[in-house]
């Protein structure tokens, strides 16, 4: 009985810790400047249908452009990550070549190196390629730095019997045909997991778009919200409305597709 009470108490505490900031931001976004001047952060708004702050945040924050740029970068980056990750995992798991262990070890070392330590060199390379202040800079960085996706695909790949490859090869299928017709369909749970995790990361990332796309016309949804610090630095009701606009898509997507994330991780761990 005590264990059950403790369990539910911890769940309630954890829920309050997670939900209280979100509820506070939502309540603040519905308040007027006069209500905010009152100083009671957790007070309920007088008018629950006050969407004036959302209109101001959407227009003044240029969020339509931010959503468009974020959508383009997200779709191309996620597609490239899945394509490169599945091909790399297929080559590492199904083919035997010289220095294979060295390549796998290099991937492992790359995951251990803090990304901030290589930012100067990365910035110089991006600038030398003429990609600075363009959408291609974050796209290539998101595609080329996701070693975790390769390991997720490798875990699933090792659970696919090699006999399926051999049967397809006896029917005259090439290596690419086996990858496209046999491996990819069986990797759908892993692909769903990577798409959701990578999509949420790209959508929420602030550092890379802020550093490599400084122009206002190339802003993403995260950098659009950052620009509120200027003209709306003291208007927390407008900033909160912008934060709700940014949070809502990922929150809805996660609630709808969370089972794919959990199933993908548990399946990959047991294969």
C-alpha cells in the first residue's frame, strides 16, 4: 500500500513539474498587458478567448516565413538522414570490407566528441563551400552529424535474417534491389523512430539556424521567436503566445505518434 501511494505521489509530482511551465505559458498568452502588470503569474486570464497576442506574435514575429523555412529544412534533412543512415547501416551490416572495424570505431568516436569543439572548423568549411546564409548549411549539417540514426538502423538491421538477402540474390536481385525491396520495408519501425526524433530535433534546434542563417528572411521558427527579445522584450504575453505557437505542432505530433517512438526503441533494444 505504501509503495502504491509513493508511486502515485511521484507521478503527480513529475506531472506538476512538467505541466506547470506549459500551463503558465498558456495562461500568460491569453492575458492583456494590464493583467500582466498585476504581477500574479498563475492568475487566470479574465477573457479565455483573447487571441490578440497570437495575432501579434504571428505577424510581428514573421512566423509564416519561419514555418516555411523550418518545413523545407526539416523535410530535406529528415529524408537525407534516413537515406544516408539506412545505406550506411546496410553496408556496415551486410558487407565485409577492409577497415570495417575502423569505420565503425570512427562513428563511435564521433559520437563522443562534443560538437561545440568542432564548430570553428565546421563554420570555416561551410563558409568555404559558399553555403553560409543559405538553407543548405543546416540541411547538410543535420544530415551529416546524425551518427545515432546509423546505430538505430544497425540495431534493427541485425534482427533481419541474412537468409532473406540470400533468397533474393538467388532470384537475381542486385545489392541495391535487396536494399530497396527487402531491407527498407523491414526497417519501417526504425525509420518511423528516426523520423520523429530527428524531426523534433530539427524543429526545435536554435543554434545551427541562428549561426548559419543570420538573414531575417531565412529565419526558422526558433529564431523567429528569438527576435521577440527586441521590440517585445517586456511583453511576456506576446512572447508566451509565440512560444505556444512554436510548442503546439511538436506537442500534437508527439502525442499522436508517441507509440512509434517507444515501440521503436524497445524493438531496437531487443533485436
